[in-house]
C-alpha cells in the first residue's frame, strides 16, 4: 500500500469509528432526561456531544472521499523519530504481551497478592520484546518485585497482601 | 506591584520549608530521570507519579508535580542532543542542531547552553507570571458563566486545532474527551450517565486511568520492538559543559528571542509545546545571516527552541492557575490533580489558597536552581541512563502504571480501565489522531457543561447570551477568526498543494 492509500484507509476507519461512537453515545443519552434549553436535563449535553462526534466523523469521511491524491506531507523532512527502526508491520507478540501483563497484574493482585502480581506482570510484559529471553524476563521481574516490596509495600504502605494467605 | 513582591517573599518562605523543598527536589529529580529515559516525556512522568501525591498535603503535592514537569523537560533535551533521540516531540527540533554539535565534539557545550537558556527563559516566564496573574484575576472576577463557557471553548478549540496533524481529528478527540468527562453521576440531578451499572464508574472515569492509559500503555504498544538501539556514547565531562564567552555571545539573542516566542505562545491557550519550539527554530533560521548553516550545529538552533519550551512552560501556568482553564494536556493533568485535592483553580485561588499560588511560583525558581545544580554533577549518570535498553524499561513502566492505577482507590477496576484507555489511545494514535486533546476535553468537560447549563438558565434558554455580553462576544470572535484562518490555510493548501507543502510546517510525529 502506498502512502496516500494507506492514509485514506486510516481516515475512513477513523471516520467510521467516530460515527459509531457518536451515534452510540447519542442513543444512550436519549434514555436520560433531556430537558429544555432553559432547564437542561442530564441527557442534553451528552446527546449534543454524541451528535457532534458523529457529525465530525461524517465530515472526516466526506473530506477523505473528496480528497485528491496527494504527496507525502513534507515539512522538516529529516526529523529523527524515536520509533523509526526495528520491527515493522503488526506486532502481535508485543501487543499481546503488554495487554496480558496488565491483565495478569489485575488478576494476580486480586487473588494472589503483590509479589505474584509483580512477577507475573513484569515477566509477561518483558516477553513482548523480541530480544528478551525467559531468563532476562524472570531476572527483571525479580528485581522489580524486590523494589516493589520496598517502595510500595514498605515505603508507601499500599494496601495489598504480599502473598495472599501467607502475609 | 509591591504586594506581589511581598507575596512572593511569603512564597519563598513556603517553598524553602524543608518538607516542601524535599518534595520539590524529589519532583525535579524524578522528572529529570524519566525525561531522560527514551520514550517518556512530561505527560508519562506526571501520570505515573500522580497517584503518589494523593496522600500528600496539596502544597508539596503541586510543587512536586510541577517539578516533574519542568524536570522532564531538562531531561528530554539530553537525549535529543547526545543521541539524536527526541524522547519527547517538543525536543525534536533540538536534535537538528544539537546532535551535529555532539558529533563535532561539542555535546557538552550544547548541554551547558541548553541549561543556561532554560534557566534564563524559566526565570523570565516566572516574572511574567508574577505580574500577569493578579491582573488576569482582577478581570476574571467579572466573568459569569457565559464568559467562562466561551473562554473554555476557546481553549478547547485552540487546543484541538493548533496542535500537530489534522484540525478535524483534533476536534474529534476533544469531543471524545468531553464525552468521557460526562461519565458518572450528573452533579445537578444525580442521574447516572454512561455508567453501564458499574458502581466503580459512578464517580466518573479516573483521571489517572485515562492519563496512564493514553500516554503510558498506548505509547508502549506503539513503541514495543520499534525502539532505536542506543549505541555507545562518549562520556560527557562536566568540564566540557562550560561554554566559552564567544559561544555565550552567540547564544544570547537567540535565547532572548526564544524566550519571547515561548512567552507569547504560553499566553495563547491551546498551543502545544511542539509547535512553540518549531516556531522558535523557524524564527532563528529566518533572521539568521547564515540560514543554510542550520542543521549543521548552529548554537542558535539549540538555544532558541529550548528557551522557548521553558518560558512557555512557566507562562502556561497563568491561565491554569488564575482562570482554572488549562492550556494543554500537561496543564489539564495538573489541574485535575489539584481538583482531586479539593482545590479549584480559578480567580479565587489567589485569595483562598495563597500558599499554593505563591508557593508554586517560588518553587519554580527553587526547582530550576536545583535542576542546574543537579544536572552538572549528574550528567554522567544521565548519559548512563540513556543507555538503559527499552526492553528492560517498558516492562517496569507497565508495572508502575498498573500498581499506580490500583493505589488511587485500592480498586482493581482502575487497572482494567487503564488497559481499555491504553487500547483506545493506541487505536486512535495508529489512525493518526492526536491524543492529547482527549485529556484536555476530559478535564474541562464537567466545567464546560456546568457553565453552559448555568448560562442557558440565566438567559432563559436563549443562545443570545453568549454574544450579548461583550467579553464573551470578543472571545467568540477570536474563535471564529481562528477557525476561519484554519479553513483558509487548509483550502489554500488543497488548491496549491506543491507550494503550500513547502511553506507550511506539518507536525507529524
């Protein structure tokens, strides 16, 4: 996909998402009391915002459809970006591991305590990087867990058992 | 005027109290550290450390948060100059001339000049703040709901259309933020809105969850496996950091001009920090006798944008503190933090909480001095930190975010909230939407709604109230001008694609 078709595709997606979200918000707001312009109910502003969001989505769709082919945006061309190199294309491993890491923290914090939650969260998230081995991930997790106990449990007194049922 | 100076003395007394001084120091140190780390800027730093401040007294809390903000800006320049790595978009222009200076063996000088320029610009910004805020407050007391609504609208529209990328997309994200601000219990009627029967949402979406989601998790999702590897660096000794007299002379006027650019842009609500540094750089290039030399290590190309970013930072606090209207996402975050502490920034802040206002101003100076003192001996440590690989950094940061979200209310629900906002922010980032306006909309949302409803009640349902009152009408006029200018430039760009592309800067991250 060349630059301009890719951008066009992105803008179509963006426009559709906005229309969808805006419509959903407006429909949901209808179930609240709308009120009058003089005395607005709780549903008035959310309703107006939903319609506005859907409207912006429609304008974006229309502008994308009417847009002629264009060159890549220029400007200051040689700007170094922080995220230019390395892997390209969808990175399911990275994304999956980061999401799984956050979920692991939530689940383990609720059922197992601070230490397991820290170990699980850091180790799983670390595996999202293609250069980390299991050994790196576990060592990093242990290091962070020690720090977490010192800073959050001992230092700041976070209300979470270290290991549920034991301490 | 004398009153201001007396008040400032009171502020210094507060800022130098050992307790407050300590948290200011922690703030600038943490901000500097996080700012140096690749991939994290002020927004990430403040979002991550925000939960820590909830247990504190409001004065040290805001001193620390402000310290994180300007500390991270000092830190961001280090990566830009030494590694060509803008850890934060506003520093991208600093790379253009800062990195060539490093390659020419003058990295230390560039850092030293940056520090001097930053300190000078920050001091100037603080002085402007001291004298401009009371004036603005006096005016603000005449504001009714209609004026407040109009000025917030100005902030929102300027914030969404004058940042990088497409103005339309910026507006979309602002509206999205406003909708997120509606979630929870309606203050006037007690109606639950968009809560989907989840009791955790009755108090609205957590500020911390949105901030850490869209500026933390979303960022990691975007950068994982895509970060540049950092090679070996020449060690920078702090003897190298002292610029020669000739270099100082070369840097002086760019520094002054950069400061002025930053001050002007700071006073305009909604102009982002990135656009400010770009303009400061463009101004230098335009008036330089040797414009072709820019990009090869010109001192002016480093001093001006860094000065601009620091004076803007300070001036940005004026509307935030004296009107209660944040100019950009960082300010929205700080305002949100104050609201969590039960302090409503606005015209009454000066009389009701003089300790916060003047303590904050005095702490800016104290913090900036601390940063100067800190950065000279610590530069070696920062350089080492720059080399910490991203693959170790982001898992640790994800953990900090997760536990930070949990500690706000000791609720696991907030952790899931962070994930949802992370995915949402990442999706919109991938579709080239600017995400900072979400936060601005979210923080301003409830205030916009309240003032809009009040104004309409006062006018018995007539929209005329917004144009009949002179101050409000003027502000609406400015908004109309702003939108007209945006439309004009975008139409011109469409009609003459080639010339326009060369003439306007586009701010694609």
